[in-house]
C-alpha cells in the first residue's frame, strides 16, 4: 500500500511516500530563515510560502522517487492542530490530488503523527505513554492504538519549545533558539536550585511554563551582561571568542528545570496508570524539543526506573516532517478510516 503524506501545519512544507510501513522517499522545505527575521513564525507569510512551494515540492518528490502519481493509493495530510491558513494549503492540495480518483483521503492529527513517527524505525510497544514536546505543544497522551489516543495532560500556557525559544530570544539568540540553549548547557553543570520547577504542587498532568519564563526574564534583566550583543553573535558562543561559563550555567539550569518538570509529570502519569490498572509497555517522547539532550537522558531514566521501553524517534523524525503523516495515514487506512472531500482543517483543540 502506497501512501503520500503532506505536512504544512506550521513552517515546513513537506511530502513523503510510505509503503507498507517503510519510508520510500521524502522532500522538505523549511521557512525558518524567513521567520527568523521576525523572531517567530508569521502566520500570513507561512501560508503564502506553503502556497508558493507546494506544487513544486510535490513534483520534485515524484521526480526524485521515480513514483508515478497514479501509483499513490492514499493521500494523508496534517489536518491540525496548526496554523489555519497553512493547514488549508495542505488540505486543499490533498483534495486536489484525490478528487475524481479512487485514492483515499485521510486527515491526520499532527500531534498523534509526531508520537507514532518512530514506528517507521522500530516496533512501538503499545499501550504507551506519549510525551509530545514541540514549539506549539506540550502534552501527555495514553496511546492504546493509532486511533485511540487519550489526552491526559497539556500545557495551560506556553509550550516547552516556546519557553526555550523565548528564553533564547531574551538572550539575543536567533529563532528558534532551543538548540543553542541545549548546546550551551552541555558546557556546564546545572544549578538545580536556581529556578523553581513550575506547576508541580498539584496532582494533575498539566504543565505551565509561563512562570519559569518570567523567572528567566527577571534573572536575565538582573544580569544583562549575559545577553549577546546582537542576533549575529551566536557564533561567538562556540568559537572560543566569548566567555560563556556563566551563560552555560544558566542554560544548564534552565535545561534541568524543564527536563525535571517533565520527569515529575511523566512519573506521575506512570503511577496514575498503574493505579488505574492500565498496563503500559513504553514511553514515547516526540516533537522538536525531544531533540534536547537533557530531556532525552531524563526520559531514559524514567523509562529505566519503571522498566519500560523508551522510544525516541531519530532527530529528523522529531521535527515537523511528512513521513510521520504518511505513516499515520497508512495506520488509519489499515483500521478502515478515510475522509470525504468535506475534510476540514482543525487549527486547535478538537480531534
Ligand atoms: O516539532 P517542532 O519542529 O515544531 C513544532 O511543531 O512546534 O518543534 C520546534 C521546537 C522549537 O521550539 C525549537 O526551539 C525546539 O523544538 N527545539 C529544541 C531543540 N531542538 C529543537 N528545544 C530544546 N533543545 C533542542 N535541542
Ligand atoms: Zn509539529
């Protein structure tokens, strides 16, 4: 079974071909450099860029893979959550490919696709607890099957990636700065008491990162010498021309605080499932922030302590991509799902 995946929910336009659970080929174009000029994703520009490129990218995938469009049996597309204008470009393009043919159309939940992406590389042991940490989302799911996701917790304000990117921005690092905080943090040991782990004094599985962001803001305002002199100064951090010990410690402390907050909530999720008598086989961590080295190590510990398998997609499957959309689409077709041409884009919330 040959499935095309289309991704256009945020600032990546991407296509992929998946055949019987295996990735055949993919193409991706990122708009990061454009949005970096504005310090964040500008929705109007994002949708226009998707619209400008989507046809060319599709043609380039077919040319690169040698697959004829007629061979494609299913067209899976991210239907949300994401930016409405951007989603509509992908959903509209998918409908255009399917209309008047026998191809199946499948609208895919982008978050669910992130969490099952690792299925392209390894067997995923379900039921699993899934932690999705990206620029737009921080959620914990109970995953029983491709069509059975239960949201157990979510962020009440900023997503984890948003907190990373905003702190990076306060330090004058280019957008998206999460990876610079990660890299710098590796150069120092964290001060584990520097920042309070946010929103743990409760019994739920939700998150709130806005207070931590404010704590960082106050700290940086009190230590303005930590800021880079200009947005172009990021090279100085790694080429030895700038003293970075104090900044590295700040980054390490921030990395620790976020990772340890995620650890407490994931452990709580494991404990609560046990109390409910739900068997869990693995922990899946996905989304762009799952690239963070401290979070990866911390989740490995949680899995080990609870004798669970840890599933982490490789880095190219962590960030937005169409392979995960094609894979998820195929899983849903196998379960008998498909959509009509009335498929809607769902920017937030609903399934
Ligand atoms: O999943 P993703 O590619 O896009 C969304 O759907 O949001 O995630 C992007 C987010 C950005 O906030 C970026 O700064 C963050 O992932 N990120 C990281 C790292 N690599 C990417 N955050 C912390 N440490 C990293 N190594
Ligand atoms: Zn995403």
